[in-house]
C-alpha cells in the first residue's frame, strides 16, 4: 500500500495520478474488513498500527515489534552477560568449560547486611538459595574477609565509601564495585564522597543497574517467544492486565514515597494534586502513613487499585529506573508516569507504548488532562497495555517480596564474560559516577 502511494512522485501526468489514487482508495475499501485498527500512544509520539485480524498477522506483528525493540539496543556496548540479558544473545554462545570449576566470591565487609536483601528477601524465616533460578550453580559465596587474597572475585559495595586496604593484589582476581544507586546517591552513606582518582585502577568489573560488566537492573523487559493472544479484543486484552477488575475511576493515580527530601518531585506531585486526585502512601503521605508499614520489606497491594502509578525517581540520571516502574506500575497493572531518565532512554528499557513521561508535557495541567482523557476511553486506556501480549516485565531487585538476582548475575558473569584483563581508570569510573555527565 505504501509502495503504491509513493510512486505518485514518479508521475507528472494527471491521468496517471488519478488512476493510482483511485487504486489506493479501492484497495483500502476492499481490505478494510480484514484489517484491525489499533491506536497506540507512546510517551512522546502518537502512532498507528494496522494488525491483521487473523492469527498469522498477530505473529507477524509480534516479530516486528520485538525486532524493533532489540534494534534500539544494538548500539549498546556491553559485556557478554549484558548481551544475553539485553540483546537476545544465547547463553550457549559463551558456555565453555568454566562450569567444571567452582568460583569463590567474597562479598567484602558487608555480607551480613547484604544477605538480608539478596538471599533472605528481608525475612528471617526465608533461607533462600540465591542460585535456585540461576543458569549456573558453580559459585560459592562467603563473607569471610580472610579469603580476600584467594577468592576468585571480590565484591565491594561502595555506598559507605569504605574500600579494602590490600597492599598486594592477586592479579587473577576480579574486583567488582557494586552500586544500586544513581550517581547522585552512590556514596550516600559515606562520611565524605571519595575522590574517583583514588579509586582508579582498583576495580576490574562494574556491577550496577545500568549497562555494566555485571548488570543488575531493578527489572527487565523480556520479549515473549510468541504472542499470548492470536486475536485481540478489548475483553481479551483486559485479561492480561493485573488487577483490572478492581481499578478505581474516582482516584486515578497513586505513589508510594517515604523520602520527602527531594524537592523537585515533591513540588511536581503537589502541583499535580491541584488538577488530579492522587493517593499518596508512605511516610510522605498525610493520611496513609501506616498503610504500607513494611515499605520495601513487604509488598503493598493497595497500589494495585489505580490506573496510573507516579514513577518519580529521587534523581534524573541515565538508565536509573528502580522498582517503581517494574513493581508498583507494571506488576500492578498501572501505567507508569515517569520522572527520571530521558524519554528516549526509557524507550530502550521499557515495553513499547507503555508509559507517560513528564518531559512530554509542557505543563502539569496538560499531563493531568491527558491522564483523565485516557481513563475515560477504554480503548485508549487498553492501548497502553497492548505490549502485554508480546512482552513480559520481571522484577529482580529483592524489594517488596521479589527475588534478587544479584548473586546469580555475579556467578553468570564469571562463567560468561571474557577472561581478558580489564581495569577501571578514573575516566572509566566517571561513566558510572559523574553527576554532571549522567544526570540532569
């Protein structure tokens, strides 16, 4: 159809133009009954898709949308493990003989603190195997700092700004810096922010939520092998949306927030509340402070009642998307309204056509107006959930009852990543910790 219309430019004759125009109109009318019109709205651009009402057409669409999603990530320069997690590379491409050995991994100094989240999920009753769902099992984790010279890998959690004082390093080891926070808060528990020059040539691998040697994102978007539904209707699509039947129309949006010290997001929230009813939970709430007392230690099902979840991150840094998107929005059947990374970054990380972004609106009032418009139009509302037929979203952070995959990813990296020598100099460290470079 597009080809026929494009050849208009090649003809100067009015008769030829008239004939081709008539042909286009005839084809549209003739095949209209066999086409299903689906309107999808992204965070910054409205676009239209034509999907065949037949099963084969749905599979064709699925392949196109998945291929398009992976195309956005082709430019990523990542580790072997990163390619497996984000670029659809198979694990078999990197499995050699490493599984025949056992890697000893030292979680330096803070093992007892980190095990609470990454092994026990904040419950003393849980004795979880961190490698139970992992693709490899050949790792032993220890908190015995006396093994620092013999361990295959040494993981240093940097938030407290304390680092091992080792005079003579084992050259065969991998020293890995671990940070779950944005550059703004990477050293938030330290007495003073360390100088990156002092950390140069210390670490061999990075382990962060972003594209790193050992990627540990809070969550991931995973394309499905095939679409769930062969033909989509409003009723069938609604069955894919969690908690669809209990969604409220009186209060459209919610947020769970306990750090009230970030003025940017608190100011925006208060402005939004002038135009739209928002239920606020957590310590920053006026009337729901105790509604979710467990906060990140236990799930908060109260947020599942809402059509929108306000994903207002504590900092606006590249790739910094936390459990707010994956746990509180997508897993609860809500449309995320994002204040965080730029729109184009979110499009690389999140399901296509699934979110709103504050950067896409020239005022809070316009955002509120759009949210109300979406809530009143069931077709438009469900278009933001169209992705659920082709993608899944997984939580991997260890908060709110989810399973942490941090230790699994370390073991996978030791098995799959290149064994060549690597060290982070000062400039390389800036790619993870320089606020001016990575944040707005």
